[in-house]
C-alpha cells in the first residue's frame, strides 16, 4: 500500500485568497512560446514567487554538460566524476546538456527558452563515451553529488540495479537532497518495485495522457514506461532544450529524460523559496499538489499525478510568509473552514 502524506499545509496554500498570492510572472525569454509545458505546469505562478536561486545546486548525473551553452552561463559548476568514470564535457553525447537546460535555462534573461529556475548546475559524469553506465558508478555519483552540496539530483538514465541507487539516495536524503529518476521510454509496463528513496517520473503529453510517440520520432515507436515504481508524471513530449551545436542553439526533444528534470526543478524551486524545508516536506509538496490523472488516486501510469509546479511553489511559500500576511491567510483559512479533503 502506498504511503499517506498529510495535506494540511498544502491545503492552506491552495485555499489562499488573491491577497495571499502574487500575480503570474511572464519572463522575457523569446522562445517561451515553444514550451507548451510552462503553462501546463503553472510555472508563471511559480515564478511570481521565485525565479530560482543559484544557491540551490541541481546535480545532473549524465554525459556531461557543454560549458559553452549560453543559457546556462555563470551557473555551471566545475564538472566532477566518481571513481570509475572520467569527467566528460558533454560534446561526445549531448544528452546531459539537454537535461541540464530543461532544469535551468536562464529565466528572464532575454535569451532563448526558460528552464524551471536559475539554479546552479553540477555536472556529474556517470557514463562512458558511448553513454553506457555501471550501477555502482551511478550510485557513487549520487553520493558525490550529495557531498558536493546538491539539493536535487537528476538521473535521466536507465541502469541495471536500482536497489544500489536507492541505497545511495538514502545517503543523499540524510544530506538533505532528493533523487529523481526518469521512468524510461519502453512504452510498456515494467514490473519494477517501488523504491522509498528514488522519485520515478513518467511522461505525459499535451493532453495530459501518457506520452506515446506512436512511431512519430524517427520512425521509432517509444513512449513512457509505467509500473508500480512510478511516483509522479510530468511533460515529456516536444520539450525545448538548449544545445550550442544546433544552428539556432535550441531544439525539441521527447522522452522521460525530460520529464524527470522538470520534477527535479520543482523541488529546487521549493528550496529556493525556503531553504529550510526537509526532503520529506518537499517530496510531500510534489506528490500532494500533483494533478490526479487516470485512475483516482495513485496509479501505475501517472503515480500521484502530473506535476504542478505553481502549486508546489505556493506550498513552499506558505511556509515563509511575512507575519502579517500569515495572520491574514490563516484567518481566511479558518473562516472558510478548510474543507479540502485530507488524506
């Protein structure tokens, strides 16, 4: 049976009247209209509360990140690699750069697209030059990222032993971090167990259905994996990425590799708003504010639902308002009866 997480704080955030909220913020990034997921995830509402802090470190365990990516300039930390891997700069395989850009393309920098927030990115190489990985190396990469101060750790890769990663993620949680995993693109059900310390993210499309390419991507049929391991879902279809080797500097990609960093970015934004939140509190905000899709409650396809970053930011903000605003908001909540259903 799935764990039960109280919704009292989140219910308060969602019940607040207009005077407790800021107006939606639309940044000046010229390619914003190419990212349909921004409105779906209510990011303008989240950006009214925070554009993301460079003090929050988001680790990307992948193939390296290209340092000449303009939309990440000034927020790329020196790349590292655990024992058993060598630092790569992202030029051999661009996947790590794409993932990092979804997390942290500059917001309101008058350039290209927008990620979730203006976080610092820690590139951690965990693959070889062919893109292959060892579970032990990835697990060591999680520990290394946590030791380097990362608050969110994103892994948009598949591996053989998720149990080893879960053990490493428990270590990261003790250090104050959350670990996010892409569910995979097998387009079928995977009988993988649920892991307590890994947050698996499946993929959705523009219609809030399970992402399924139907063979439209280079004549290869792919789609989001699902199963008992899924915790959350997020957009995975036609996602804008930054890549300095493309003619325009940007491109469009599909896959749960891109859903996972959106969820990781939501956690990083919560910590940008309130750095004192615990990993359990941030995870509760992610799961309890998600938009329920598919079968009522948790299900194997969407987990607890589709990510709602605007609501996550509101829940985080509700933990740190000014005293006078807090008093007004609490009064409103008490008068209105807080009739939201708690689980």
